[in-house]
């Protein structure tokens, strides 16, 4: 069978169904996937040496004849294997442990290459657990596992780097001639990019580290280019195939909305509103992401879009992931829009909600909005808050609620800071509005990483603060119950009991995700009314809880959270006139962890923290799993701004040649 890049991996010689299943765990389904499964490092076995020249501590390759092979037991009872290898200059022993099969593979008289580190065994020099390979020809030019830069791959059960090297080497010889480079020579030359076949050869079996670096750069470039191109194609298809009601708001209605607000809009809010109103006028649906820190005023921006839809005889829907957040949105929208004559209806699981929603101008709800019972004949605008918490399918089900040929306009919102590189790649199919300016009167939350030995001092300071100012405190714990394995991580239930004794003069309450909705609402109501001074909770407060009197955020096991999530949590305080504080505790922080947390003391910009988070933790950790549309990059990094800019420039050149990108591999 002739192999091609698209051949299923199970048909590759010496793979078969069992190994194909193992490879599937690594995301390898076809020949193309295996060719793009690149090493994460190289062992440098390129230095060859006569046996009499080797020195302790050196990593070398020797070539010699096996003079003897034996297996024996060490004093500790381990099985050990030993080979005596000789060249014209001398003899050296190679040793392995628990590999009795070697006596069937390596035989006396075989000429072999062996690569490894020279060490002492008693008074003799030895090669400890070397890589080995039967020699073919005089030199090491044809070696795969010794005598060169040897690629080391991410492995899984049943799949070793040695096995992968052999399979990839065979594929390169057969399939590489079938691969044509989609990039014109002129572009490759201008961008100093290797050709694609050469980069696949060079990344797996480089002659030099420079060749490995250049090969890897070309493949990382391709991965980013394809990522951006998919987003561009998605955007082109969206604009070409979908139709929407054009929504126009008169100047008099616009001024009436602005006059009704009890506060002034920030410059970022004004800009975002202008961008959204421009989108709504078009005859294909808006697809915009509104990004802003907690408290930056995203809801009021979306409210104007809903008001515009209402003035055009259309309904709007706002979906949020939690009942707490939905309740917050419902109260905010009711206060903003009910005075303007709009009818807002709440739709949540566990509540009796009428299937007849035709009279409502806005529906605000959880995933209960996805129910088939909810009918929307006049749907014009869909707003989804914390959109990454919903699956792609859930988001599309809501967008399909409208009737007829028209699709609703889509506005998604998130308080999770978006790194600019993600906006330029993964999210390039969306238009982006960012709210960085906070409303007037909001102070920067002073943030401190508190050493564990100063915990008692911190508690005393908090109690003094409560006594003097009658503020309120959030205490965040990552777990609900104590863990047998994560013994150093504080759990919310046990911490609640402990803090009741620590802060005996203050009222302490508990909130977590396993409580019933009625219990949660009762806890929040008491906290909002000021009956509770300290709320011990899981990160359920990350979104949707607005307590202006809360001035202290204490986060336990802060190292368990990303910078973006910590930034969101501290955004729950500082919403009133008083100075607010965020205290970060970590039981056993490493130097790297301490440095990462200290960044929060000086950086108060969500996007800047997101860039740091991305570089440290990766895109998947920022937003969650692949079901939320975050791809797993194998080679490239979304923190690589230089290569992203290069990919964007090349894509623009390719679109000048082929506007639909039809010739670009998918």
C-alpha cells in the first residue's frame, strides 16, 4: 500500500491496530500527525571518540565489537546486564539494569555504536545504560539512535522514543517526496523560512542544533498560520452565509438611554458601544467578544445593544453560567431598562418559567434557556456571559432559537483577561472590544503575598480593619472538603470552622457549590445586607457577586490559581469608596511560584497578567478544555509574538493571491 500524508496511521508498516490505539492517545491519527509529532529535546551524542580517549562525565559515542555479554545479580538483588566492547584502542564495559532481553538483541561479534555518559564502576570506566545500535557501514551517518543529535519525544505506554524514531525515519523516506510546499518560494525567501519537506527532515533528524531550530521555527510558523487561517475562513463563511436584521438606534433614543444612566460612561465603554452599534447596523450578524475586568461595566454596554434591539421590535437573550450571576444580571438590567419600558424575564432551572416568552423583551437565564420549551419568534440579539464556560454546541443552540432565515447578532462577554496574542490567533474570527478603564472612583486593590509565618499578624490586621471600618471580607479556598492527597490545601468547610474561632468577635458564614440555590441565596443576602462580616467560600464568587462594602479578599493556596483567575477574584473587592486589599497565601511556594504571585502586587492590568499567565500555563489552562474551542498547540506557543506577527503578514500576502484561502491546507 502506497502511503500518503492522509493515510490512517494503522496502515503504516509495523504499526497495526494495537499501536495505532496507543498513538491515538498522543493525538496521532494519520501519517501527517506523526510527521508533525516533533521532539521536545535532543540528546547530543554527536561526539565520537576512541575508547582510550573517553573521560568520566563525558557524553560520547563509541564504535566497537562486542567481545562478551553476560547477565548477573548485583548485591542488592537487581538484574544487571554487561557488554564488553572493544575497538583498536581499548576495551570498555557497558552496563544496564533489568533489561535481560538485551542478550537476545546484542550478540558477541556484533559491531555496535553505543552512546551515553562515561562513569566509574569501582576502578574502571563504564558506559552507564547507553543507547545502542548495530553499525551499518563505516561511520555513524545512517544511525538513528546513536552518534548524532538524537530526538526525544513525549511518550506514552507502549510508545518509546526509539520506536518513534524508527517509524518516522521510514515515513520520511517514503512520504516526504509526496509533500509539496504550499508557500511560494518568493515568500519563503523573504521570510527566511525553510521549505516544508526539509523542515520535517530537519526537526526529526538534524545534523546541527541550528538546523533543528530553523526546522522547528518553520513548523511552529505553519501551526500558527493554519490556526489564524482557520479563524479567517470561519469569519469569511460567517459573513457570507448568515443574514441578520439590521438594527438601527435613532439619535434621540440613544440620548434617552444615556440620560437614564445614573453614572458617566468610561471612554472604553463609549468606544465599545460605538463598535457594537456599527456591527448591529450590518445585514450579517455581529460576532463580537467584549472583554473587561470584573466591575468594568460590560453589562451596561450590552444593555444598550438590547435596548436597540427592543426599539427595532426584537427580543434579546442573556445567558450566564451560574444562577448567582444570572440573578446579578437580572437585577442590573431591570434597574437600567425597566424604567425605559422594557420587560425582563428570569429563566432558571428550578424556577417555574413560562414557556410563553413572547411578551418579554429580554430573557435572562442559565442553560435553562436552551430548553425546547423556550420559543423566541423575534430573537435579534444573543448575549452570552463568561462564554468559555459553555460548550460550542450550547452556544450554537441558543443562537438557533430564532425563527426564519435571519440569525441573531451575537455578543459574548468575559471577565477573563484575553492575551493579545490569543485575540490575534484563536479568536481572530471574532471582533474584539476591550474595557480596560475602570469607572470613576474605583481604586487599585493593594495586593500582598503574605508569608505563612505572618498569618497571625494578617489575621490581627483584618480584625482591626473590621472593628474600625466595619468592612467585609472574602476568604477563598480552592477545595470544599479536605483531601487525603492534597493535605496542605485548605478546604472551605474546615477553614470555616477554624476561622469562626479566629474571628470570634465577627460573624462568619460559608458558601460553596454543593449548597442548594436557596441556601446560596440566603448566604449572599445576609452578606449583602451586612449581617455577615466574613464569607468563607470557594471560587464560586469569581463572577456575579457585587458587594460594595467588601474591602478584603484573602485567597488560600493562591498558587493553585492562574494569574487571570486571581485577578478576577480580587476584582470582587474595591467596588466601593474605601481602599481595598487582596492577601495571597501559599503554604509551600517555590521560588518560581513566589515570583509569579508577586507579579500581582505591581501589575493591575488584566491583559498584562493574561500574557504572563499564557507564557507560564498555556492557553488551555486559561480557558479550560478543548470543548471550549481552545486548540492544543504541539509546536508553537501563543506567547511567541514574533512568529505570530510573521504568520499574520504571510497570511495577508496569501489572501492577496487567493482571497478565500482555498489552496491553503486545512
